[in-house]
C-alpha cells in the first residue's frame, strides 16, 4: 500500500504507553498509516529489556508491538517536559498512555490535563484494574490478570496446579480493544462530538473474554471447571495422542459423530446405545475416550488428518510456533511480513490480523532505536533550533 492510500494517513498519534497493550494499539494505528511518535522515559520502555534480543540489541518483546513508530525520549518528571510534550499534543489527534491513574495525573498526561492543551484530542488510557474502584492504582500485567480475572481457574487439568495461557492474550486483546475504542471516538469526533476519553483495562478485557463461561455462571450459577484440551459439554472434542504426535479432533453434533466414527473405522460406536446422543457421550466420557485413544495411537497424525479431512471433519495437528509461522496457510494470509530494523537489516514480523480490501499495512520498519528521532521530531515537527535542542538535552529533558 502506498502512503497516500493508507486509511489513517495524516493521523498523528502520541504513544506514551509501555509494555504490550498500549504499544500494540499504537502499532495497529501505525500499520494503517498513522504517524506514531513513541515517547519513552530516559531508560526506555521496560519491554526493551525483557527476554532475548536481536543482533541490534532490541528485545523481541519490544519489536513485536512497536513497528512503524518514531522514538523520542522525554523525562516527564522534568519541570520543562511540557515544552516538548504540549506542542506535540496540540498537533496530535490521539494520545495513548498506560500509567497508573495517580501517576498519569502526577506526570500531567491524564485526560483532564491534556484536554486543556488540545480539546479535540482523543485520549486513550490503559490500566490494569480499570479507572474506578479501590484497586484502580494497583499495577497489572497479563499474567497477573490471568490469575485475577478468572482465566487460570479454568485453564489446565483438574487437580493440577494453575497454569498460564501461553501468549499474552489479555495484553494483546486489550490493545485491540483500545484500538477499537480510539477509532470509534475518532468517528464520533468527525461527526461533531469533539475530543473525548477512551478507557480500556486488562481487567475489563479479561472479564469480557470469559464469554459463555461468565454468562453461564451469572444466569445459572454454573461454575466452570478446568477442561484440559477439550470441552466438558462436548465429547469427543480434545487432543488425542497419535503414533507420532498429537491431533485435535472431535464431533460437535450428531451428524458429525457418525462421520467421525466412519473416519476412524469404528462405525458401530455411532449407534452404540452408550454413545448415540451427545448427552450419553458426555456421561460416558471415561469409557469412550480410552477407546478412541487406542484407535488414534495406532496411526500417525498425517494418516488421521487425511481421514478426517476426507470426511469433512474439523481437525488440526498441534502445531509448534515454528510450524504455524512457516505454514503455507499462514503465509498465504500475510501473517508473516518482511521489515527492516533501524539499522537497515531485514527482519520478519507478525502481520496485521485484519485486512481491508485491496490495501496492506504501511508500516514495514521494525521498532525504532531508543531516542532515534529526537532531533528529527524537534526540528522538523516542532520547529526547534539546534541550540534549543542542545539546551533541552543539557537540562535533562531528553
């Protein structure tokens, strides 16, 4: 996609957020053509130092949510920080920040402060526990919210210790939520609503993702249990060990159950009085599953995938990260993209998970080096002279 056809071309975003959720929201905006300036403290976003790093010393954690942005370091504790921040805010459409509510107010990046600088600003704040309630100023991270938000109580196997869901899905989903909120607010602003505050939190995301588990408890008092690789209300529907690895397979309705039995060569099970309805199969789980496990264990995953596909049944091998990121289906849907690091080295990043007809994301540069764009932003966007920039550096503002 050319810059001129980018749907968010001309949108200016100030990204003051850290770690994953807020930066991912900013990255999605950058992918769609927005000009995103990432403002970090003098030491940089803590995510720059988490986990393994590439040849340029940049952590993969940071690179995963900060592509397509420009980097400016700014000491928000400095009494002169507003000399840089406020001109940027006056010229911006969106500001994203993920400080604790009390910290945001102290640093002057909360909505009430920044709306006085730019009344037309869309201000997006992302917190751990939401902006109301007694826990609003408690720090929150993805794993912490998997525990607090109920996810870990229904993940793994019964009578086993709590386990985390592998990806930081609450963080990343909160980034999506914030992105949707920002676009909604921008749409409302274009219709005359003016600037406003968008609020998202890991807690609200975690609770919303409980989905039918949460509704079942609220409406009928049904407390979900850990379900392993399957679902308590559908049998069979889980992972089975084959002779060379695992497969996820099952039957979600009666007609599929008959085809499932045909695919496995156990047609008599389809009409067996112990298993001939969904309710009976759930009740007879301890009898049925071992029978199916014996069948699956006799052949490799490839054999069963071919059989299940031939009968039109949904099934999947349990892919590793390497297998899914090199899979033709993943590549065909542009979920692996080529980009360049700040040093010009080619690299690969995950693609944008939604597509707009005939256009592709703009951002093809990886995350920026810390403070790489201070001079460019201050000189070309804010009109500062070299002497002003030097003086601000010496004052500890950058």
